[in-house]
């Protein structure tokens, strides 16, 4: 079955997973009330979506080179399915992480420089899910990290960059979003 080049990369981005990246930004932006800032929300959405897409490509790459996806049932994977070369999939992950870092830098410049550390930790966690020497996803810790990064960090972070505060309501919202993401 022949697939277009764009179609292949769309498969690798795993569109069905993207609501997990959109939800925390929507929830936090709705909590921002009068402090809602469309540009800040857009930057937060770019960070969240590019991290989700990046982790999807990174997972595809790492599982593909380890052979984890060789006998998989379900949607095609780029590396294991031979749809793209491993180096291309790895590059796609790092391009996605770079987009996230650039948008995150924009948020840090306008809000707080500590967001650079949060962004670096988020990218490291995205790569470490199935990448590196000791991927935590294979240790049964994947859902904990999904809860933390696509629940608490994404929701509270989006709220913070708009309101310049962390509230009990934003923590509760992050907890709910995180549990749903898991």
C-alpha cells in the first residue's frame, strides 16, 4: 500500500492522541477568565501539541530500533513498518521538540525564565518515555509521567502563563485532566 509522504508523517504524529495535548490548554485557558490571552494560549498550545507529536515520533523511533513494535497489532508505525528510516523519525522527533522549545522560549520571555527548566525537563521526559538506556515507559511508569506532564504541568503551566499565579482550582483542573489523559 503506497502512502503519500505527508500521509506517512501524519500517521506518525498519531492524531488520535492530540486531544490529550489540547485539553489542558483549553481547560486552563477557560479558568483564566479575564486574564485570558489568545497569544499566550496559542503559544501554550504549540508547546503542548509539538511535545505530544515529538513524543509520538520518539516512541516510534525508539520502539522501532529496539524491535518492540515488530509484531504489533494496531496502527502502523513508521520505523517498524519500514515507512520511514529510523534517522528520519528521530529527526522528526527532535524537530517537534525544537518547535516546542521555541514556543516555550516565547512564553518564558513574556512570563518567567523558570519555564525554560520546565520545558527542558518536559522534553527530557518525552524522550525518556521509550528512549535512552533506561526508558521509564518500560518500567510501568508511563502513566505517572502522562499524568504529571499532560495533566499537571500542561494545565497548571498554561494557567500560570496567563494569570501569573497557581491556584487550587488550577491544580484540581490539572489533576482531572491528568487522570483523563491516563
